[in-house]
C-alpha cells in the first residue's frame, strides 16, 4: 500500500510555502499532506513514514527565536524527540545562490546534520553541478543533502527542479 507523505515546512506565507505547495501538487493532494512546522510536535511527524521537511535560510536568523519567522527554531527541540526508525526523510531548502553564494541553503544542511545525528535516513540528494554557488552547509559527501531552490534568481527553474526531484522520490518512497 502506498504510504502517505507529510510535508512539514516553514516559514509560512513566503517562497518556502509556495514551493511546499508545488511539491504537494507533484505528489498529488490525495497522497501528501501539507503542515506548518511551527504548529507541529515530534508526535505529528511520527504519524508518517515518508516525510519531507522544507526550510528557507535567513542567515543565522533561521535558528533564532527572537527574530521574525522563527518557525524552525520553535520546532528545534522536537528534532531529537522524533522516532527515526522505519522512516524516510527528504529535505528541500530555499536560498539565494547569488547574494548568499557562500552560505547557500545553509539551514537545510544544519537541519540535516541534526537529524543524521539522531539516526535519520535522508533520501533525495541532488548533484551540486546543477547550481552555481561557492559553498554550502548543505553539501554532504559532495552532494546537496536535499533539493535547493532559488526563487530569488532562478525561479524559472523551480518547476522543473521540483518535478524531477519528486519523480525520483516517488520510486524511493514507494
Ligand atoms: C535577511 C536575509 C538573509 C538571507 N540569508 C540567506 C543565506 O544565508 N543563504 C541563502 O541561501 N539565502 C539567504 N536568503 C535568501 C532567502 O533564503 C530566500 O529569499 C528565500 O526564498 C526566502 O524564503 P521564505 O520567503 O520562505 O523565507 C536570505 C534572505 C534574507 C531576506
């Protein structure tokens, strides 16, 4: 039986939400739920065996609760409480590969490294050669740990990037 997918994302009302919706549509709304991470606890993640996490990188502010849009920082204490057994995770990250070329989609990498420390299985890696940037925390073993999306300078590529990534994930998630 096909496993239902939980797409947990933050912040809301911006590029991350826009891309989360595109990913949901690509899987089909009957197959995937869309949930704001700021309203979620580890128990909400545990309802799913196939999970997608989406975040944007707003410098270090992504992980500072005293800044606007701290959605992932609110959730951060829950990361270690998730039951990582028998689950597959995939990540996508919003960033800007020109203005922030040396820290491109860093938050996706910071999130992934915390999850890996707790034993997460992360699928859906993306080759670095498809992007122009100088460095990223999201590079693990020479590949992006998830799907980078640049809506600031490469929005015209988003639909294709999402479609290709989801097609690959479909076979892994089944
Ligand atoms: C103050 C600020 C800091 C940012 N820092 C980074 C960064 O360090 N790395 C990066 O790749 N993008 C950075 N960005 C770009 C955002 O990640 C990008 O615009 C993203 O699409 C925002 O998504 P959101 O609207 O869902 O927050 C930054 C944007 C702003 C406004």
